[in-house]
């Protein structure tokens, strides 16, 4: 049966609209499913943010008191950068992992998920640590000091407790605000993904793995803790304290 000319134009218009809509949906879906593929990430990130799976720079050479450039470079360029690389590798393997063989006793899928948390936390904690270095370590700024005095009684009491955590921890120390009670706490972690407090937002991060200080201080962790305090960037801590 012959279709009227007007009807053909309408059909063509509907087909064209459907094609454009399908293309747009497909592009959006691709971006959503592949959040690290450039465009989708940059939509929500600040223009100068480093995309995921790329090590950030942290140019702290010559700026630290008591933490040598050599120790910084090994820590940042070998260890931290290594975690970024491993996190990317794990993400790629998870895309193709055999979920049908997942098992709690042992399975490739389980191992990938365990190491994903180790690598991810290793990246995030190191980035926060390097971010809060590079200052003069003078004193907490107004908002931070108010919170510290409210929840610890005084700066001195907080510092005493933070240093005790620094001696007792096997991996990290956090000054963090817990969602549970809204208060600041000092927490210690024995590994990147061990003893991580749920719902706590770190304000200050201290790395006490031996790799953080052995080059400069050998086994003298106390000397490294002193050096850490001399290099705290309290502006960064204040910025974190202002965020909810
Ligand atoms: Fe480290």
C-alpha cells in the first residue's frame, strides 16, 4: 500500500529523533559504567583535579623540616605511586573477574576485593598525608582548635594522645571527626584497611609505617613524630574541618 508523502516525513522524523535519543543515552550510559574514562569523571571533579588512577604530584622537595627529599621521593614516587598503579590493575581485573566462582574460603574474586580495599585506602591515606605536610607546624587554626579544645580539653592533651597513638599504631594515625557522635577522635590503623573507623572523616593523617621514617631516623620513631609535627599544614586541616 502506498504511504502518503506527509506520513513518510513523519516516520522519518520519528526515526531521526529516536536515533539521536539512543545515541545520547548510549553516551551517558557508557560514561556512567566507565567512571574513569575521562569525561564522566571531569563532570563532577574540579577542572584541575587529577583523574583517578593517576598519582598526584605533591612537590614537597626542599619544603620539609626533618623529612629528607630522599625519604619523600621513595615514599611518594615508589610506594604511593605503586598503590595507584595496583588500584588500577585491580579495577581492570575486577571488570573481567569470574563472580560465579566467588567463595569466602578462597577465590580470585575475594582476593581482588580484599586487595582493592588495601590499595584504595593506601592511595587515599597517602594523598591525605602528603596534603597535610608542607606547613610550618605552628598551631591549629581557629575552627580546628575550637573542636580540639571542645573534645580533648586542650591542644596539649590532644597532642599527647595523638603522639601516644603515633607510638602505638602499626600503620596510620588519624585525627578524625566521627559521624556517630560528631566529635573528634584520634584513631589508629594497623594497616591501610585494618581498624578503619566507619563514618569518620580524617582531618589530619600521620603515616607511621617504617618506610615513612627509616631512611631519616632508623628505628627512632619519636624523632620522626617530632618532625611530622613541625611540618603539619594546619591550613589544610582547617579546610577539612570546615567540610561536612
Ligand atoms: Fe606510607
